[in-house]
């Protein structure tokens, strides 16, 4: 499909007016009428004409959510709230949103109308500056809601313009049309009642047929759809989708059906992995995918990603059921993403770490769907998948979902196994970062006993990391060092032997720094950082940089501290680790203040405050960071005064991402 937007000037004006005057605006209309496209175009124009008029815009695509239990998590992720709290999820989200000017778009929420209505009502009550733009086949039914209902395009006007625009993309010769061809185009628009999705699907057929032939075939097919049980415009959409389906090659139809298992977007690798089988070879998947894309059945997104429009996906799911392949395809989908998680786990400590973080992030709705399927059909596999995802989700800000799924799979009573023990370990890491140190420590000790029972060296190191992490966060670096040293002595392995070995070496560096063994800590941190750089590993390297920054501060080398803090922020920004970014901003602020750079210190501290709010906690980390933060504020205020500090601090709170960009580029400390 092309990206050009056609017509709807009156609808655009109505949406713009509603967004300004009402807390909730819902664009309603039938399937395929263009609600999402109208929302996108409205926001594009408003932003271009009046930047910042509606606050920061965040988009939540709800079309791929199978049930309402993932709704709050989807909204939290959309607004950048990496929730590390343990209380009521809705309260935590409302606290984060309170006082911030957001326009939150809830796209394709018709299958979750009741849940969306309840959630939006609660959020608006707590967050008066929040605005909501929803797209749905029906209104949410909230007080103060303005529904903007959009109809199909007029057959002789915008529908014809849209159809011809899309037609020229596949049949450029139509730029020179005969009067007869123009008449055929008008007839097609009338037959399809001006429904945009129907027009786009029909226009794609002009690669293989002429305008008169297209008009004649649509007319003959429409007669068979004149059942009074179908509203006329719904018949039009069914006509276009059904006819597109008939014109597909047999293998394209099979792929269409199987692709309906993907709840959101997918890449060609996933399409081959899930949909190949029987007459549809992996090579045939590529050919059929190209054919479906050319016919506008599948839309192409950025890079190597594709999506079935929701209505087209529903049609494919109907045919998948007719083929009696629904369960088999869902099982292949779940198995593919289990293998996906296994590969990500194996690549965690290598040069592909960053790529795997991105792939796990892009596949989030698929991974949730796979977990749901496996919980019902293959509990041991569900335990394994949840265990593999735990650490990735912790770093990417999906702590609540990680905890919910881990607790769910462990409640299935999988029995004593390596995967069960690893799931317990992942739950312990989640609890530690949520602040439940006693619960995390208890799990760590259970994991240590389980590792002895299994006689598993990697499990011993994993348990030691978890126990060491809880002791560091509790202000007991000596105990953390003892646990890590004991595990590493038994293993007798260098850092990159395994992920848990690497993490235990990191615990040792943290402990040495906290204990004041700065020269030894510096040597080990620098060595660990160099090893990570050589292996292309990012996460451990970022925390090694943080420790090198703290050591440099303690040794009176603030310029070196700033460079290491900047390197940490670069790594955490690539990984999408909000918790790590918050820590890095604190260290950078302290380094700037120690150099007498008051304004950059205030900017970094203010941005850090917002990133801490984005994880739902006040400033966290190991206890010794508290004194660093107090010294930072005192030194910055001494440099520029309380008033200037507050101005910079508050300004950075409002745009932390801009401060992060300045910090990573190195320009922040040039503001002095």
C-alpha cells in the first residue's frame, strides 16, 4: 500500500476540534473504513501545525492483544513506564502519568471496549492532563467522550481518487485512461461502497486484470452476497476480501490462513518458521509472501516486517479453522518462539546480544501468545519459555509480565527440573528489582539447594548471582563478595564461560567498589570491560563502566568518571534498560558536579529523576549511591545557586530523552 492520504478534510477537522475540547475522542466506523489512517493523519497535521499542542503522543496498538489482562502492560509500555513496583498496576501507571501531558492513542480497541472504558475512566480521574484518542468500531461510552464517526468515502469523489491513486501504483499505464475506463473505475467504487480497505484490495488486482474486467467480476460476485443478514457496506468489504482470496494462488491462500496466527507484525524469518509445512516449503513461503504483499493482503512495515490488517487476519483465521489447522499452527507458532528464546539465551553474552534484545522486544506479543498456548497445552515448555524470557524482560522493563507469567507457570507444578529451577531464579531476579529483597534472597537460597541437588555448575553460579545481588542491594557487599568468590572458586572458569559466570564476576566488582578496595576494583572492572568489548557484550560492559565511573569519582578523577558514565548510558540506551539509564544519569550528574559544572549536573539529575519515576521507584541501587547523590546536589548548587539548579533540574524532568541524547553525544558537559 502507498502512504498517501486521500480526502477526509472534514473528518480531520472534526478530530482536531474534538482532541482540543474533549478528554476522550473516539474515531468510530466499520471495519476497513480507515480509522487508524485517519488517526495517524490527524496527529501528523496537528503536530506539524502546532507542535506540543496536545502534549507528548504515545501509541498503543491493541489489535494484537488477545485478552484484557495484558491491557495495562501494553499502555505502560507505550508511555515508557518500565514498572518495577509491586502494588496495584493501575495505581502505579496513574502515578507515572499524573502531572504529565500525554496524548495516548488506543488503536483497534473494539474487542476490548469494556476493559478500555474502565481503564481510561480510572486514568482520567487520576490524570487530568491526559488525553485519549481511540479507534474502535464502537464508542467507549465514557463521560466527556466525543465520538467522531467516519463513513466510507463518496463513490464519485474521494473513493475514486483513492482507488485511482492505488491503481496507478500497480498499473502506471492507467495515467492515460479512456472514458470507458473512468466509468469502470466509478462502477468499482460504487460496487465497493467507498470502503477504503476494499478499494485498496481491489486496486491491487489491476496487476493482473483490466478495469472493465475488474468491474464485471465484482458486479457478478456482489449478486451472491446480497443476503439481508449482511449490511451493504459489510458486504462490500467481504466481497473485496473474499475475491482477493479467490484470486490468490493456492499456496498464497494457505499462507494467508497460517499467517493469521501472528497477533501483530512479523518478519519473513518467522513466517517461514511458523508457516512452512506440507505443500508450503520455506522457499514457497517467501514467494507467497511476496504475492500477498503485492495484492495488498499483507502490508509491509519498516524493514523486514509485515502485518495482516485485522479484518484480513480474521478472514484468514476463519479459513485456518476450515482447514482444521488452527491448533497445529498455534503449536508451531509457540514452538518457533520457544526456539527463538533459546537462541536469544545462547547469544546473550556474545556479539549478538543487542540484536537479540531487539528481536525479543519486537516479538513481545508473539512471546505472550506462545506462553498462553503452552500454559494450556505443554506446561513444561511454558516453564522453559518463561524462564528463558525472564532476564530479557527484566532488562526491557516488562517486570510485571515476567512475574505474572513466572508465577503462572510455576503454579502449574512442573516438578523438580533444571527449567523449573531457572524459572524460580528468574522470579527471584524480578523480586530483587521490585525491592522485595527478602523474597528474592529466599528464592536465591532455594536455588542454591536445587543446584546442589542437580549437581549443576551453571545453576550454582546463577544462585550465587541472585544472592549476591540481593546482598549488594541490602548494603552487605562483604557477604555478596563471599558468595560470588565461593561460586567462582568452585567453577574455576573465566568470565565468558557462561552468562552466570560473567554476572558473578560483576557482583565481585560491585562488592570491591563498595568495600573501598578501589585499586583492585578498578583493575577487575577494567579487565571485565575489555573482555566484554572484545566479545561484543553490552549489558555487563555498561555496568562495568558504571563501576569504573564510581571508582574514578572516589579517586578524584571526575573527567574519567564522566566518560565512563557516558559509555554506560550509551549501552543502556541501546538495550532499552530504563533502570540502567536512571543509574547512569545519577553517576553522570555526580561527575559533572565534581567538576564544578552545575548546570549539566542539574540537567542530568533532573533527567535521572524522571527515569527513576519511569520505573516507579525513588532513586534505587546500592546504598552507597545515596551519599554520591547528596554530594552531587550540594556541589551543583554551590556552583550555580539553588534557583538556577532548580530551573535546569525541572526543565530536564520535562524532556529527559533530550538530555540523554546530549549526554550520549558528549555535548551535555559542553553546556558549562
